[in-house]
């Protein structure tokens, strides 16, 4: 993978609308909003691919790690395209990468403006201690098609 990801590095896509409130006092997308976009890209894919409310499963994915590499500013009012790919599927975890793109796909929007890393670890939702557990088969079936590499 190149240092700055391109659209070809991702498998699943979603377009999200930016909002006035997403920009901070400096006139660009607030860094916390990037993490909201990562969370939305992953969980929207899981909802659509499984047809289920993933929050109601006996095993749920909790976020164990997130990070973001910023390459250029994003902001209101242009929409953002999120690209999603899976780097690793383990017994109880999934490692996602999410690229954020804004602008003309032939010009400034050809390369990611930011890329996030997002790790879900599956835990037993019926046990208050929430021990790690194998991910549900329905989740595995939803994420394995996103594997690259």
C-alpha cells in the first residue's frame, strides 16, 4: 500500500453528508468527527450486510483501538465518501481501515484525505464482565468479503 491511500485501496463505499456543526473554529472538520465517520462506516456496513441490529446480538464488537492519519483538510459543505477495507479477521477481532475522500475523484479526491484504523473485538454481550468471544458467523460472513491482501 502506498503511503497515501487511493480509492483502489478500499472495497465498500458510503457517501455521508457533512454538516455545518462538523467544522471547528478553524474552519475544517473537527478531529472527533473523523472518528464518528469511521464508526459509522463500519457499523453501517455491518447493518446492511447482515440485515440485523448488531447491538442485539449475543456477541458484540467493541472498539479496542482507533487511530487516524491526516493528509489534508476536510470540511462542510461537500459530502465525504468513506472507503472500507478489512486487513485482518481473527477469531474474535476484525481490523478495518477507513479512507475519507472529498472532492473530484480525478483530482484532489483521488487520494484519501485521512485514513483510520479501527479494531473491533467481540465480547459476550450477555455477561457483565464482557469476556472476549468468537465473533458471530453472521459478522464473519459480512467482513470476510472486505479482506484485501
